[in-house]
C-alpha cells in the first residue's frame, strides 16, 4: 500500500475518533445540564429508577454470589500450593469490593440497561415519537435522557454495594460450608482487612459506570439510523461502547485510588 494512502487513512480514522469523542462529550454535557435544571419529570425519573435499579437487582445478586463462591474456590486452590489457604477471606473481600463487584455490575448494566435504553429511544426516533415530543414543546433531552442518566448515577452505586455484599456472602458460604473455615474468623478477617478507601472506590466506580452505561444507551439511541437495521446497529454499538468505556474507566479509577 502506498505510504501516503496509509497515512491518509490513519489520519481519517484518528479524526473520526476525535470527532466522535467530541460529540459524546457535548451530548454528556447537555445531559448533565438538563439534570440540574428544571423542570423535572418525576414520573419518568421514577420509572428510570425502577427499571435501572430495582429490576436489575436479581441479575446483579445472582452474578455476584456465584462469582464470590467461585473466587473463594480458586483462591483456596491456589493458596494451597503455598500453604496460604488462610488468605481466602481477605482476597475475596478485596477482590469483590475493589474490582469484581463494580466491574461485573457495570457490565451487567451495560448488557441489560444500555441495550434496552438504546433500543427504546432508537425505536422512538424511527417511529417519529421524538419529533412528536418537540412538537409538544417537550425537550427530548429533558424528557428522555436526563431521567435515565440521573437514575444511572444514583442507582448503580447502590447495585455495586449490593453486589459487593452478596459476593462476599457467596465466598463466605463456600468457605464455611465447603472448605471448613470458621465462620466467626472468616467474618472478622473480612472486616479487619477492608479499608474505607476500598468501599469509597467501589461506590465511585459504580457512579461512573452507571453514568457511562446510561449515557451510551441514550447517545446511540438518539443517533440511530432509520429502520430496523438502524435500531439493531444502535443497540449493538451502545453495548460495545459501554463495555469498553467501563473497563477503561475502571483502569483509570483504579490508578487514581490505588496508585503507588
């Protein structure tokens, strides 16, 4: 391939990435400003809280409890090679609270909520319901985007906290009833090992991941193409973008909280 052609293609790709990031940043700024400015559509906010928070509890709890149990088994099997089986409660606690809890909840929300938001808003765009909102003097950002983003900011940290607790409970159950750990000692080691910064970082990650997941669903839904294919592409792209950004944000936030 001609070097000039290759450089031109690389330049177009780079400019496309920068332009896309700029569009997302402008969209995010608009969503945040509409959250803090009246009017507030209480019914839409309540429905968003119900859909994103309450209805996500079962899948979050199931994911966390099985992950915590599997983590306890893996740590016990690995620690047995070095006569370090006693570290199971400490590693389960720090692994769930610092990393696995927030990341798994974030990815579950991306799979369940981001896709749903993108499909719903894209369908509204295709069927011209968003145009109808404008005709009725209702701002789409205020009515559709702000309630969902607000619900993601508030409810996902709560879901992360639940996931952390249930994940630790899953590890406790496996360790006590399958690996013959003393229940009181297990709980004491868990409480003694966790620090306030671990819990704060977990909740902050939940807030960031909730913002990313809902924002990507709203952004790709509002910018979807026409027809069924446009809705499908918007849904797929929203989940891909949310998952990648959640993992990237997790890396950055981990560096901020636990950099040496």
